[in-house]
C-alpha cells in the first residue's frame, strides 16, 4: 500500500547533524525499496498549540512540559516520505523510541545517547533524534496538523 509518513528531526540536533541523520535514514531506505520525499523544511520554533496537539498522547508524564519547551524554542527539520509501506519501513530503520533499547544500526542507536528512563527521572526532554508517524493514518493526521509549516 502506498502511503505517506511524516518525519522530523528533533530540536537539539544542529542542521549539520540533521542532514547526516536524514542521509543515514535515506541510505537505508534506498536498500529497502522505492520512495519519494518532499524537500526538508527548516522550522524555527513550533507554535505551542501544534506541538501540544502532536504530543497530546504523553500529556501528564514528567517529560511532557520540557518536550513542549524544546519544540517551542528549538529548530527542527520536517518532511514527508511517500512509498509502499513507508511508515513501517521508516520505523524499522529509526528504531525503538528509547535509544537505549534500539537495535544496533538504527538511527536512534547511532545518533542518540539519551534514554527514556533518564528523561522521565530528570523530567527533561528525551532527545531520541527523530519522529516518524506510526501508520499512514497517523501520518495524514500529522501532515494536516503541521500543514502550515510544510506548505510555506
């Protein structure tokens, strides 16, 4: 099934590192089948309402407010990939949400030294470097939410 997947490189990753992360992701995608992508968009600070909606599923956890603050005050790179089962393919390449549990060679294992346990313990932002939609349906919701940034 051809679908779209919304991806962003999270704050606390400078533009050079963001380009390296996207290159790493795309090199692995190329070996896994065809895909297309939009031009990456550099977003300087995210509207609080957008990021609160995006992360509404973690509202109430200790690292929620630091996460919101990181996006409101930080820069990120966002883009959309299209391809056969693209969300599943990308999620496999980026690895477990907790970089300490991610498999060797995945984006989060290679590019992050953080852990979910420490983010929760110290009530701080988890820098697991990248977000990718879990499904085509979620991607469409996220693309709609972020459309104001993607269409500029």
